[in-house]
């Protein structure tokens, strides 16, 4: 009879250890998932800040472009000396390239 009780006790202990190990493994997975969620939240917040900065920069460039377009439209189209001063030294091309670069950066983040 004692032998039967010893087997039952050792089986019960083994079951308890098995359950403890399963709970520990589950707890570790939950902890890692929580860490990952926190990291993703921080990354998301950083990306939202970066998006707002890019939007502000795009708005600034669009305003600058609109201002220069307004200046261009007020210049006589005949190519006089006054018209040549509005955009000098490839300024228009540089501005157009800057706008394209900003739009590409925004597209990359979205």
C-alpha cells in the first residue's frame, strides 16, 4: 500500500511542477508581448511626430512655392530683365527638386 501512495505523491508533484513550468513559460511570453507592445507604441509616437514635422515642412515649401508662383505671375512674360530676376541661378529647378524630395519622403513614411 505504501508503494501506491508514494507513486501517487510523486505523480502529483510532477504534475504540479509541470503546471508551474507551463505558467512560467506563459508568463514569460506575456511579458515579452507587453515589452513588444510598449516598443511599438513608442515607435508609433515617434513616427507621428515625424509625420507632423514633414507635413509642416511640406506646408512651408508649398507656401514658398505659391509665393514664388505669385511673383512669377506678376512678372511680364516677355523675358525682360525684370522677369529674369525672379528666379536666378536655377532657383526654380532647385525648389521643384526640393518639393519632389519632400513628397517622396512623405510617401516613404505613409
